[in-house]
């Protein structure tokens, strides 16, 4: 009789410690697994793949000293434990053939069909780059992994099995490489296994990573668990028997078993709560598997009648499943001697999904709604990652977003229509908005949480009812990046800001280039599309807008680009109209250029101030006042300075700093704020100098004004307040950087 998958797991380790048995032997580890669920004709296909891989790797030895074929067979065994289909098992056996031998993907396709070839090709692409060669190479590798996953999730299942066996045999590697591979596994592969619901693979990857990253801590906790297991054996046996009797008295048919937390889970609990091992009481728990869903709640009631529950330690993952499809009732009880007891209650179907995750699609046909929902959730998650990938500017950005998106802890909130949405712990209203749709996120202006208005940075909590308010003219704010936690939100915000910056920089770059062309007495309209196309080819870019954007950001010199364009024209001296340069030497600043033009915080120029423009690489054109200390500092590089002037009429408000010395009297802050409002200005920031017992104190304001005339009117109005001793405009560090220890004194 073929053995069950549960009985076979212990045999996996034997495969790499004993000589590989012949492929047609019923005694081989892989053969036992295959005969437990595959038809004879399917098994014959697998052995054909085995013989093919055996011949391809013949004579090659692993660093452990074993024949190389032990590795692909071990990977196939791990997938056979999940009862994966024949193409997946074949891909596991052949996954290193294309990478390490002269056999091509086309050869695999001709021999085993296109489906197996695509799976092998997907896994092979993941190994093209050595992970430890560079962070950029590592990030690009994960980006490729995502693209392969999006086409067929079985690619990542093969890769996870491959990584699991590599971790099981990692002792043959150098210590330095062990740590690199273990860190990568803990950061990426273990969370992906968890996200896909592969619980056994997830826990094994975490424990093995822990073993090589912190070997001394791993050994200490292992020994402590062994000792605790013996000390608590009698108590555990008594609890186990009590639970079985209680369930029997309620006529609940159940399989009750004990379970230990895995090592890394215990270590995380000890470090997060600063708790010694002796105070971790829940290393051992109980799992109850019943026949159907109603029996889960009946068993829960029976247990709560046996031992008193801890109210704050109950979670219903059946009503609201985890994002990876996991369903169970979790409760913690006060057991004998006051020992907390963790119990999981689930049906047989839920148990299968908890162990196999997305692989349950192959093991148990998707006949019920839950499996279909799990597949849909997985598909939606992969689509979200694809969305993040398309919005990420480069591979390092994507890797950062991927790590963020693999948060294990989640909160569940309700949409206005009553749908449940899972978000990472700590997610804000902005994260929720982007989770609904990117357009909602890009245009959100406020949020109602449980029908009350709240700031966009408000964190979500379980059970919150969330409604996003949007505005037609709204756009993402760079400050959102300080508090969003989901990779999707962060990727969309960065993509929008970079696109906006690129567009604005291109407009500025065009103005700067036209200025340089006119300085060469060339009309910009006489530069033909042909000349631009040649310049695009010379620079190795795709579009004209990229060159203009680089000019606007200071990455290219407008004078150099202008000279190259002029040099391309034939007889340009005769063809182009000479222009007087004197009237075209300045760039007009409107104040509406967006991120392409920045106003230096060191001097905060406003219309009416004499100004200069400095081309800063990556920041674009930065505007300073003539008397700014930075002007003297950077005038050593005159090529980067431009003459700029204000547009005569500007409708926007500009920030400037004010320093007021006032009498230390109650109500002063209110009087000054009222005076600023009466002048038609707005307070952007306020801070107060630390109290020193004096009768006078300094207030520092950042206010918004239209121009110097408006500022003068504001200052005249403030001087009329009797207790204002002195007022002046300041330049230097922003007032927000100063301490505001006694703001309360002035707000009375």
C-alpha cells in the first residue's frame, strides 16, 4: 500500500545521505511519493525525465560529494510531497540541465513538450545571475522571477523547492556564502512561501536561515526546546486527553494532535517581547481537525467550556481568511497550573489548504468555492506585483517594494460597499486608496473612517469602515512617501512624481536649450527633426524628451547640446536668422514650474528679490537670492549659474521666514496669527525659541506671501501690535528646525 504524504516527509533527508537507488525501484524516495497519487503512465513520463537528467549530469558531483542528480531528484521529492502535476515534477528533474549542460530549451521542448520547456526556461532564467555579485544583479534576478511567476505560478514552486534543498545541504558552502544565501532566503523566499500558503516550506526555510545566520542562538533554543519537551511531557499528555474527552462528550469527531512552534518563530517572539525562553509558554500547542465547518465552532464551544479562554487571544480566520487562503479558529486558553494553551481548530479541507496553499489546486481539484477564491487571491497578488514592477523605475526600487509587499501581519478593513480588504499592519488611508485603484490613490484628498473625517496618514485597524474622498485636481504629495507602507502605494507615488518631474524638467530643459541656441544666434525653430533624430542616436536615448529632461535636471549642459545641434546643420550661418542675444539672456520664473524649478530653502526668494539660478544635478534649476551665502560659495563654477528674472505677474504664494521678538505675554501667538491672516497671508510653520526666563522671546514663522510688496504690508501690520518689539525677514535654516518647547505659553 502506498504511503501517505505525511509519512513520507521524514524520508526526504535520507535521499541525500544514501546512494541514489535505481529509478525503477519501488524503494526509492521519489518512487514512493509518485505511486501515492500518480497513474502508471504518468510515472513512466517522470522516469523518462529522470533518465534524461541522469545522463545529462552523469559524472558531475556536488560540493557535498554526492552525484549531482541527487539535487534535482530531491527537488522533485519536495514537489511530489505537495502532489504536484507531472510537468512540474519533470521541470524539477530538468531545472539545471539547460543551465549546466549543452542541452537547450528547444531540446527539452522537443523531448517533453512546450509546457515543461517553459517551466524549465522560467526557472533557468532565475539562475543566470549570481545573487552575491551585486545588489543590482540580485534585484534584477527577482524582477525576472516575478515575470516568470506571473506566467505560471509553478515556476516559483519549483524555485522554492530548489531553494529548500539547497538550504538543507548548505553546510558544504563557505561560511560567508552561507550567510548571504540564508539572508536572501529569509528576506525573500520564506515570505513568498508564506504568501503562497506553503506552510511547511515556509517554516523549514525560516529555521534553516536562522541556523546559518545565528548558529549559537539556534543551538541554544534547540536544546531548550528538547529539555522543555521532556519537562512538560506529563502536562501535555494530560491536556491532550482532556481535550479528546471533552470533544467526545459533545459528539465532535476530531483528530487532535500536538504541535511545536518552529525555532525561528520562538526566536522572533523572544526578541520582539524581550522575553527569556523560560517565559515563552506557548511553544507547544494543539491542532484539532474536524470534518466540516459547523464542527469547528462546536469544537470551539466545547473547549471554552473545558478551559477559560483569554478574550484578547481569539482570532476567527474562517470568517475572514488570511490573504494566502489560510483558515482556522485560533484561541488561547488558561490550562492546568495557569499554563496558556494555544489551539487551532479547522476542517479537513482547511487543513489541506493550510499545508499546501496554492499547491492545493493540483492536490485537490478546485471543486469548492474556497479553493477558487484562493486561486483568485493568488492571481490578484501576482497582478499587484506586476503592477508594482511596471511602476518601478529600476530593479532596486522593485526589490524594495517587493520586500514591503511581503509583510506577514495584516489588518482587515471594509470598503463602503462592505467588501473586506486585507492590508499590511500599519497601512494608512493612502495605502487603502491605492489598494482600491491607482486612480483613487492619485486623486485622494481626505478619508472617512467609521463615518468620521480623518487625516490621510491615519493608520487602519481591524474592522474599520473606510471611504476615500477624491478631488478632480488632486495629485500625489511627496510627503505621502513618509508614511505609506505598501509597495503598491509607494511604487505608484514614486512613478507619478518621477513622471511629473520628467515632464516639468523637459519644459525647463527646452527653455534652457532655446536660450543657448539664441545665444549662438540660431532660431530654435530651424532645428529640424532630422537633426534631433541624429542627436538621439548619438546619445543612445529613445526620445527627444529624455535629452530635454536631462538638461532641465542639470545632467546635460544646454550649451553643449546647442553646439552639437548647430554643428549638424548645413550652412547654418546662411540659413538661420541671427538673433540679438542681449534681450534673451534671462530665464523667466513664473513660480508654477513645479518640481523642475526649486526655491532654495537657505534664502527663500520671493518675487521682487534679485535672483540667480543654479543648475543642480538631479534637482534641476534652484533659485537663490543675489545676497544668499550659497551664491558666494558656488560662484567658483560660473557655468552652472544662469541669469533669471521674475515674471511680472504671479498668482502663487511663496514661502519666506520671519523672526519676531515679542513680550512674553499670554495671547501673543493668537494676536500675531490674527495679524498674519488679516494681511492675506498663511502660516506654513511656527516655532518658539527655548524659554530662558527672559521677559522677551523670539518667534520664528514661515509665512506665504505673493511678493516683496505683500511681505512689506504684512510686516507693517505686525509692527502695529504693541508687544512686538522687533520683526525682520531671516535667511538660513528653516524655522521648523528650531525647538518649540513653550508654544503653549503663547497660545493662552
